[in-house]
């Protein structure tokens, strides 16, 4: 990871956590149904990869879930990999979710 991480915004209208970097948009898209936050897509433009931006976005989404007493369904392979590497997030998983 190089440099400082960008500001993460929660764009409620677009249902995503996002960060603008160098005129490009990185994001984690979600669907909220009841108390389940389904994280279904992570997108970081190729030119921004390797800077820790995806991890920062997922961390923000998981912090939002924790603060709102939500359960998380990791429907995106990156989110599953992140949560697998961070056991402190496992308590957020929807029952039956696999990492």
C-alpha cells in the first residue's frame, strides 16, 4: 500500500461505500434487507489496485454493519477473503454464510 487512504463515503442513495481517487471511483455495493447487509460487489479500477483501497472500503462497510447491529452476507469474493483474513469480523456473518 502506498500513500494515504482516501476518504470513504457512504452513498446511501446508490447503496454503496465509495472513494474517489485520481478521478476514478472505487466502491463496495450492497443491498440491505431487514438486518442483513449483503455486500455483493467490490470494484477498484485497475490503476488504483494494490493501495489498500478495497480493504478500506470493506472495513468501512463492516463498521457500518457493526454500528447498526446488522448481519453481513459476503456475496463478493473479495469481501469473503477480507473477512476470512480478519477473524474479528466473523461475528457479523449471517448464519450459514461460508468464507
